[in-house]
C-alpha cells in the first residue's frame, strides 16, 4: 500500500494549503476530503434533497458523479470549484457530515485516492477512520482567533468583507458540530503529532511536517 500522511484539524486551521504544499514537496497526490462532503452537499441542494433527510443525502453521496483534475473539481461534468466554496454549501456539508450513512458512503471513495508514490489526506477523520494505518498523522490546530483572522484575510482577498465577530461565532459553531457529533468526531488519533500553527507561517508549518516525515 502507498504511504499516507494524514492532516486533520478544525475548520480554517490551514490544512488545505499545508496539505497541498507537503504533497508538492514530496511529489504525492492530495485528497481534500472536505471537498467530497461539499460536493455531496452541492449535489443534494441541486437535487432538492433536504439537509435533515439522512437517507436521501446518503443516496446522493453513494451515487456522486465527481472527478478531480488538478485544481479542478467536476460534478456531473460541470466545473464546480467555486460553487462548493459557497457558505451555504459549507454549512449544508457541516450538517450532513454528522450522518453515519453519508460518512460510510464516502469511505471507499476516499481510500481509492491512495495510490503510489503517496497521498497527503486532509480532513477531520483521515488518521482516525479513513487511513488508520497512515505512515504519519498530523493534527493541525490553531487558536480560534488566529483561524478567524486567517479566514477574514482569505475573504478580503476574494473581495468579500467579513466581520470578525461573525466569523468567530461561525467557527465556534463548526468546531462544536465537528467535535460533538457521535460519528467520527474531530479528535487527534492516539498516534498523531499535534502541531499548533497559531504562531507559525505556512512555510514553517509545512517544514515541521516534512521534518516529522524525515525523522
Ligand atoms: O470550511 P471548512 O474547512 O470547515 O470545511 P472543509 O474542510 O471543506 O469540510 C467541509 C465540511 O465537511 C466540514 O464542515 C466538516 O465538518 C466536514 N468534513 C468531515 O466531516 N470529515 C472530513 N474528513 C472532512 C470534512
């Protein structure tokens, strides 16, 4: 089996950027598992399936027609890279990610990304559920204010102004949903390295993970 590095952690901890850079440094593929939850959410919204319809959303997840091609993501052949980043889609994803049927439906799809020479998998349960035998597990944390400030900067870069208090509230709600759900709650695997990036740059965070890998 190909090597896997898992990077789990709460919302806006910088996992996505860090995962891509680690993968690039190693010449490996990357799995953005959050994108699969967002794709499920977008497909459900498009099909008029409600966020509280567990069986309905699980069916959507089972039959998801998606393709990843470099930075592009396709749903039923249409490029949805921007659509899946919408706030409404993220909120729907965060709610339906609590359903065991949805998580089960996405499990094998995630494991299929494990191909040589290796995979960097970014998510909430990569080290605990999806790749429990990963070669290296990182749990990336940052304090909630640092995360809200990063998210605000990202939004400003996209020309969207955001209020820090609103972002903080939203982030705390997401953290609560992620950590309090019964199925695959957000928590470090027993054998994970917990890395606090509150005071680290992206480059320093990437280097810390590459150092763990080379140890
Ligand atoms: O914007 P954010 O970083 O919170 O989201 P994301 O990483 O794109 O993931 C979207 C949603 O899917 C999150 O709200 C997570 O709760 C959920 N998710 C999950 O439950 N398990 C994963 N392995 C990845 C994401």
